C-alpha cells in the first residue's frame, strides 16, 4: 500500500528531552514537509525538503531539526530548545514538479511534553 | 503565495449541497487553487484543485470565477462524514509549500 506513515501516533516526553518523530513515504515523492498544528489553529510549516541531503526552514523552525539522508525518510527532532513542544505534528510529501500536484499527509503524531 | 479568506464556520443539512466559498483576490496567473479538508485529529486530505476551469471529481466540484478572485467548493450531497475543517489554499506553479489558514469548519447535521 502506497502512503505516508508517521509513528508513533501518540508520544509523551519529559521536559528537557529531545524527541524524534518518524516520517516515511513509499510514494517516490521528492518533497517532504513537517507541519505543526495547535488546537483550533491551521497548520504551520516547520521544515521542508525538496531533495535528499537538502532542506529549508519554514515559518517556525526554531527548536527543531531535520535530516534527509534517504528519499523515503524525513525525521523531525524536537529539541529541548523548543519552548512549547506539545502539539500535533503532521508530515506530508509531494512530487517535486508543477503546481498541479497535491500533497499527501500522514495521520500525525500527537506529542505531549510533561 | 496569495492569501485566502474563508468564513470560519458553516452549517449544512445532511443530503443537501454544501457550498464553501473562498476569496483569493490577489491570486497570480500561475497560481492554482487547492482544497483540503481535515477531519478531527487526522491529517489533511486532498480534495481537488484547479487553475482556471471548473473541476469535478468523485468528492467535489470546484467552481472558479472568471476573474479567478474567488472560488466555491461544492459537496453535492453532504453526509455526516463530511463534517471537517476545509482549507482553501493558493499555490504558485512549480515547487512551493502549502500555506494553511484557519479554514472553514463545516458541520453537517442530520
């Protein structure tokens, strides 16, 4: 089954700990994205990557880091520097060409930091 | 990317057509109009997109005005499962990210 998989669905961490969220896709998409969503709000872009070994900061990159060592994988690390890490995190992917191509989203990871 | 304006919420009776408006008065000639929806606690789902012409697929129809400054997403026979937040997004041709606003919360009632 082709798709984009995020794991785990729920994640709990203690304050001050780094945590890595997984995102894998088998759609052969070039571009991958990480978004954050807070209650009652739209999605905000954290990082995106157009190609392997390259990525760019989005609107709210502070306190986050990413890597893109493989086309299929785009993990997001929430570092201790992120002041308000509790949120719903969404990963997406799309073909890197043209404005007519849609993005596919994973089902999200809900991170709670206590 | 151009900004969009959507009403914060709308109601619709089950079985009726749901017409969700979107204003994008500063849209550029090479920007597409995309619609996504997000059911509570799930990832957004792509619905439809268009450039100039009206579009229809198995989920919905997209009507874009001739001047392209506004569009309407039509769900022809809304069901309870269509209750979701609907996002209207404009996106430049070529690679660019999706910029989400707050969308329209559509509540479909029996």
